[in-house]
C-alpha cells in the first residue's frame, strides 16, 4: 500500500482532491457527551486506540455523505484515533479505494448504486455495519405542478413537455443517479420529446431546482433519499413503469482488509454498531444546507440530541 502523504501530495491527485488532516480527539463532542451526564464508564471507554497510524477516510463529495462522514469522524476521534479525510467525486474517490490508498469510504450504496463502480475499479473492500437502508433513486417534480404529471411517461406527452423546463440538471458523471438518469432518457425517449440531461456539480443541480421552484416552473429533478431537498420542498415522486430505477439499496461503511488487520477489534465493533437511518441523514443534511452548519457541526448536533443511540454504539455489549 502506498504512503498516504506521498499519494496526497502528487500533482495529479491534488488537482481534484480536498485533503484535510485532523489530529487528536473531538473535544467538542467529548465535552458534549460529558455535559449530558454521560456515565464515567462510557467516557472512559472512548479512549481505546492502540494503533498510532491515522485512519485514512474517504468521503464522496456530496453533502449527505459529508454529514455521515462527520458522525464517523466524531466516533473515531472519540476512540482516540487520528483521522485524515480525502474528499472527491464518485469518479475520483472510487479508484483510490480500489488502489487501497484509503482505509475506509463513507459511504457505499449496494448492490445497485455503487455496484458498477466496485466492478469497474476491482474494489476488494468489504461492508462494515449498516448506516441506513431504503436508499433509493427517483425523478421528481414540484408538487405544485398539475396532478396529471404522475409518471416519467407523462413527461413525453406534448402537452406536458410544453409546460416543462426541458433541461434536466444532474450531478457528476460518476454518480449512480447520473447513470440511471441517462438510462431514463433513453428508455423513455425523452430526447425525442425535446429534453436534455446535463451533468454538473452539486451546486449546479441545487441551483437549477431552487431557481425553477422560485419561478414556479415545470422543473424536473433527478433525486435520491436521503437528501435535504426532500425535507425542504414538497416533491412528487414520478412513477417509473419501465423499472429503470432499482429496488432500494443499503448504505454501509466499507473498509479494506488491511484496516481490519491493523486496527483494534473495539474500533471495528464500534463502527459496526453505527446506525443512522434515512431520516437522520436527511435531518443533518438539512442542517448543513438550510441552517448553515458545517457537516461536522450538523453531525455533532445530531449526536448530542440522540445520545442514547450514540452511547449504544460506544458501549460494548461484552
């Protein structure tokens, strides 16, 4: 395995990766736990790291992954580990995981969303715990649109197409929702009806929807859950009679075998106990995008408000 510092300083990687090195424990999180009358036995159990190597954690560069990364980082630092974060798009971060230049990735949708990327980059990492299930992709429209727009099929009808913004803004080219949206365009003959699907940044995608809703336009959004827009807006999910969108995925941490071999059993068991759920991730994502908290701040606030659950992760059952 390559040395992480050498890898992250190479010019080819530096062009697209955000690298953050964070040492020490999360003092704010630890104080918050103690301030909420956390038992001393639990507080003492947090300092368990016996491996001085930093944990190299990859995070897909979308806000709903960043908040989950904040939760995992808080937990790891509470266990006494140092954490180094590498962030990138799907097409940037998955090759790095395949080269085992990361110890873990937050997070992966399997079997459908990220399965093709595992195959493409021959990724040997394995799942560790279940962060949430019912992870799903879909297309939606604002609920103020006429009720006769219920299905993706409806979008191709001339009288509907005439009402719609025919530019459908997506996110990056490596994302599962992008791959599936391109298939939707083909299977439903939407290009023939005048629609165009575009890839872009997360901000391009959010801005297009925000502006469309502000103008009460017929905007179409490729979407997924968990994602804060589901909480911020009334969005009507369009039926998919051709079944382009797969059954819901499960979302997990994935870790390399080397990580499993090098780090303490207690660390692995604690990570395996982390469970969030779609609603929790949506809430943290909302705190980041609407209320202006950083992903780490959103994660910490949510953990402070859900201490019984967090303590169940941190306390060994043995």
